[in-house]
C-alpha cells in the first residue's frame, strides 16, 4: 500500500490498508541518497561500458539464495560505478544503457539494454557501467535509470540475524528503497535503519530505543526517493531463517514522472 511522504501519523498500525501522516525528518545520508538516486532517473550520464565476465554474485549480495524475479526480466546484469552507487542505495535498480559501438575492442556495445544493478565497479568513473558477461573492450555508452520491470511484489531476506540483531535485505522493488524504518512496540517509535555496503539494513548504533528481543511480526515503513511510502509486515519463522520472506503484498506503484523500462 502506498502512502504519501508528507506529514504522517499512524492511524492504525495493525490494519492492512491505512494512510499515515507525519513530518518526515530524513537523516543527511538518506537525503543525499534520495537526491542522488532520483537524479539518475532525471539525467543522462555518459561514460564507458566494459565487461567483467559472467558472474551472478556481487557486492549487493542479491544472488543469495538466488537473484530476485526482476533480474530475469532484464537484458543484462551489471556493476555500476562507485560514485553513482551512493553506498549501496543503487543495488537492485534498473538502467537503460545505450551504445553506438564507438570504442576499442572486439565486443562492441550497440543498441539499447535494460540492465539490473547487482554489483559495484570500484575503479569505474561516473557514467561507467561494467557488464557481467564475457566480452572485450571499452565502449562509449549513455545510461539513465528506469523503473524496473518488476514481476511480483517486494521480497525480503535475513542474513546472520537473531533475536537481538537484524540484517535485512529488500529485494525486487520497482524503485530503490532509500530509507527504511522499523517499528519498536515497547518504545512506541519508528527506528531508522542503517544501510550497509552489501545492500542490507541494520539497526543504527548507539540507539537506546531499540526493542530486544526483536518483536515479530516485523513492521516496516519503506521510502522511495520519489516520495512513495509503503507499510509492510514480515513474519519470518525464525530470525535465523535463510530463505526468501514475503510480506503482506506491497510494491511501489508505477510513477508516470519517472522513465520506464
């Protein structure tokens, strides 16, 4: 369910469909990521397209236990240059990459590709994209973010979690989630989660408003950079569960203001 990213107050935390209004106070990191990620949808970037081999894994760790459904609906998997990853905020987003074949090597990049970001290219410059297929050369490309051609709803995955620690991944979202809040029922507050470099979310350090042990179901507010907010609940069979977790069935709505795949 979608909620406007405006003034919010929780009307009914246990209902499946509700509208909330409260004053959203973003941390500086979240605000920077919102602006940076949103700018990828609004501005064409120019750089080099390269190849780094047929690899499923990557710094976003989206391949465990398998890649999300949306990864099968794109043309290529890629590593994005470090400056435009904004930490790991670009993990799981989609881009349209265009190439004219201009460059050097034996595998020219020509035509238009919808690609899925599953890795970071540390040495790449802004505008560069590294294709996860076998190939040769360095080719001039342009790129712009697009809404992913998602199949199904948002998914979740835990890694190394227990009743006192959570590391949570959000997968298969149409637009990247740039802010995540988790409800703490004992303290009656929403805690803003911290984004890790491998595409997960953890509790912030030195926050004494975190309930332990962790209460289930886990209640979440997901924020996109273009102002959408989703409420979801997940109930893993245990905090050590290693499989894919499905919530109550939410997905960011298609935005006519952003490019589509």
